[in-house]
C-alpha cells in the first residue's frame, strides 16, 4: 500500500510540476493557505473560522460514504498540497497513516487529529443490535466509536483544535480567529441549549434507529436511551429478520411515533418497521458528508443540527 502510494505521489508531483511549468515556468505560490478536511463537519467548521483567510476543501467528495472510501490519485495530490490537514483519526480513516507515511517528512502538512483531544466512547453492542463490520479486530482490543463530533462538548473542542491549527498557519491572524471561535461556539451553544430544552420538555426518552448508529455520543450527552439495528455505522449489511422484529416490538411496546435513518440510507430496515407499526421515518444527519446538491447549495453543519433538532422533537413527542 505504501509503495503504491509513494509511486502515485511521485507521478502526481511530476505531473503537477509539468503542468505548472507549461503554464508559468515555475510552480506558483498559493495566495492563501490550503486547508484540507476529511469530513463535512471539519470542513464546515474550518471554513466558518477561516472565512476568506484560507482555501478550505473537503477531501471526500460530497455524497461519499466515509466507511467505503478509498484514497484516489486526485485526493492524494490535494492532501499532499495541503498546509493544514484536518481528520478525525478513527477506524474509517486508517488510510491517513499510509498517506502520511508516503510523504517525505518535510512535505507533510500540519495535521490535527480530532480524536487526540476528544472525549472518547467505546462502541456499544446492545440487545437486538447487529454488530457492524469494520475490518479485522483483535478480540481483546477495545473498539472506539469514531463519531466524536456528534457530542456538543467534543464539537467545541474540535472548533478549538481547528482554530489552533489555523493560528499556527497564520500567527498574524490570531485575534481575528479567536473572535470567530468565540462567535462559533456561542452559535453552537444556542443550538445545544435548544436540544437540552427539547429533551427536558419531551414525553419520551428513547430513540429508535432502524439503521446504522453514529449518534452514541449525542444520546449519551443528552441522557437519552436508544435501540439501533447496528452498532456504529461502519458497514452496509442488511438487517436480519430478528433485528427488524426486535425493533418492531420496541416501537409497539413503547408507543414510539418515529424511527430514524441516517443520510444515504437505503431505508429498507426502517420501511419494514414502519410497515408493521405505522410509525414515521425521520432522518438524522450525521455530518459525515452531504449530497452534492446540498454541498453546492452551501449547507452548513449548524443547519443540519437544526434539522436534526426538529426530527428529535417529533420522535420524543
Ligand atoms: Zn460513521
């Protein structure tokens, strides 16, 4: 893998050098630092903080399932060109280690791994849940849930980490970036308050995910209970009849009005549960990615959080 990546990088560097040569004779310097983020939440937070000060890009093309992603030649070239590289550092981003290993040390961008500073939860496998597939694991090794950003506490920390990374690139902009960080945290703080008020005023305490489950951090933080078809969200396996039956029973016994799917879901499990119970199907957006159309429209992560809040209110009654 490393050898292939090294070869790919070598070809990219030569190709890039040739292109620049034909255009300008020398590789033109960037007028702004290039910030490359692996997922949508990091991308959106970075562009909100950096604004006009940096060129912020999302590495995984919109609509890509992060758990199915494989590094491409174009993405490798973009990452190699980055001044700041933002990533979560969970299981689905194992490829980042290979990417960095393929670069000469002096060519590696400044990198911020969010799981280094986040409060981490272990993955849970509860009654009724099918275990998600996520590669080969040591039986004794604890598995950590990588969706750290779905906790508000971690989201503030992520914004701080990104701000620190930007300040390292642009020390003369430290004050501006600090002001933007304060504004961003205040905006997210208002959304968090609305989530907590919604939960406090709710009749129910249990959410049902007839799908993969990237919201462990959110439910723990809000003091909610949950049932889910799969632990974590690392694969697209089909729900078994036993899983569907388990969820149908819970929805009926507890009078739950709606079950959740996540973005890019095929919805099959939820549709089976809805057919049996008459419940509604709602979407919770994890923030891994957005559709190409949403991306083009400039949608933001706080907007996704607001959409999720409305869905939670419906489900909690
Ligand atoms: Zn996921």
